[in-house]
């Protein structure tokens, strides 16, 4: 039986945290001069829900043995995770700016690298590789009889890559119920709408045909993010069942009105005047209670 007992006070706290993360992210991108704000903003709610509430994870002890794993396959959006790590106390913002793609240290890069940033589970960047690696992690948990769960965040445009579909097929074959693929379906790619670049719909039917348990939510609604994560079945590695796909219907550039649904904000920096407008827009999303 599903549990709909969602703590509304917790939801409110997480919503306020999203406002802070969006504003911190905007300032971070402004200072480093580059980023992928469109897709970084669209995954804020789910990333906040996972790191602050639903993953068994300690940002100050990122290699603890029984942690849940998160693979950011759409790794060009790594700055969202860096911003969360900073807010959770792992780094100061100044430290991240100083060591972002610097020639000598480069602890933080446009695409995440686990060799330099210990909070990163998997180095990624070439699209389509994250889900196959997450599949291997889930299989590893089964072999070791460990109860941790593997999450993988992919983009909808990223599903153009055939390696994803090989992984969808393999995860279903091995019945990896401890694997959750979170698809950021913001419907906008680098050069236009995803349906025009390469249509992946009906995505829900295709994933079900590949043997996945599919759940659809508004990925920019914190209550729905909490509900779907709270109602995941236990990550029992030896219990064989369908892997889970969460299709998040999101808005690219969410929280900044002039960026929303505009592919021109897929990548790049942000200037002084646009930063002021963006910070105000992000703050305006805070709910009055």
C-alpha cells in the first residue's frame, strides 16, 4: 500500500531551499562565466529532495560504504550539485570559484570528475554513459547483498544515445529494482525542442515496453518529488522486480521567467543586468504562506 503521508512542513522547507539553491547557482554561474543554466535549473527540486531528505548520503563523508549512489548522467549540469554541496557545508562558494577549471587544480569542472571532487559518484560528460554505469552499480549492490539504492539523472535529449536503451533493456532483464532512472523531461535541447530534434515520445509507453515500472510527476513540484521518492519500494538487492523510471515533466530554466523554455539558455554565462533580473525572478517564486 502506498504511503501518502507527506510532511507538509518538510515540503515547505525544501521549497525554500530550492529558492536558495537557484539564487546561489545563478551567482556561481555569474562568477565562473559559464554553465548550462537551463538544465541546471530544471533539476533543482529533485536534486534538493534527494540530497536533503531521501538519499542515505553524507556530503561530509561521501565515500561511506552503505551510501545511496547518485549518477548525474547529464553531467553538463554539474554546477547544480556543486551548489548543493556548498550549501551543505562541503565547500565555500569562493573555494569552488577559485578551483573551477583552473589549470593547476580543476577540482570542479563543467563536467563532474570523481577523481577531484569526492562528492561526485561517477565522472561523466559524454552523454548516454551514466545509466550503463548506474546499472553496473546496481548489479554490484546485488552481488554484495547491499541495500543501498542507485539513482541516475538523465536528460530527455540524452535519450537519443543508444547506450541508454541498451541499459534500459539490461536493467529489465536483470530485474534491478534497486535502480531508479530519473529522466529530466524539460522538452528543450541545445538547439530547439526535443520533439523536433529527435522525438522520444511516447516515452512512458516505450519504457514500459522495455520492462520498467514508470512513474510520472511534475518534477518542479516539490510535493510530487517527495511523494514519488517516499513511495519507492525498499532497495532489496536480491528481490527481483522491475527497475523504476521517474519521468519528470519539468521546465527548462525553471524559476527564472526569461529563461524558461528558451533553448538559448541551454549553455553560456550570465551578465550583470540579466543576473539582477534572474535573482529577482527566482526570489519571486518563493511561496507566500
